[in-house]
């Protein structure tokens, strides 16, 4: 891990966020700290501009909607939980569940899940 406030941390922060903090020198006390979490990955894919705009009018909107689309699909496939998918999108579990409801996304419910629910209900009698 790179120590906050270190020279190499400043270089890594500028590499990851070029021009994000203009006019702030390394010696500045008001310089924002940049911390790194190493259990995350950045994946870059090339998408033609016309497809990017189908996700949103601005880059920020396109990124947000692309992440939502990926999270919903991973949830549909049963690969991500509502909590994990929500976290990926910057939402709470409940907010993500509300989004699923609003978009009429069905909850994947397997026969195994039904058996577990029935067994739990029987044990409560």
C-alpha cells in the first residue's frame, strides 16, 4: 500500500486522476488525500461513441447506467446478491431492490430456495 501523503502516492494519484486537483501542490496542506484499495480492478473496454450515448447523454450518466445494467444482469443470472450489486452501483441493498422493482426485474427463485423456505417454515410450527 502506498502511504497517504507520500511522494510516490502523489505520483500515483496524479496518474490515476490526471488534472483532477489542479493548482494544489504536494506540499499543500489542503491537498486531498488519495488512498488506494488493492482489492479492486479497473477494466477498460472500447465502445463506439454511438453505443456509449445509448447509455446516457454525458460520460457520467453513461458510466452510471452501464454499471446499473451490468449489476442488474449479474443479479438476474444469480451471480451477485442484491447487496453486492447495490454496492457495485453505489446504492444500498434496499435502493437496489427498489430499482429492480421499478424496472420489473423478477427475483430469481430456485427450487432449492423454495425447499429451504419450506423447511424453515416447517421448523417454526
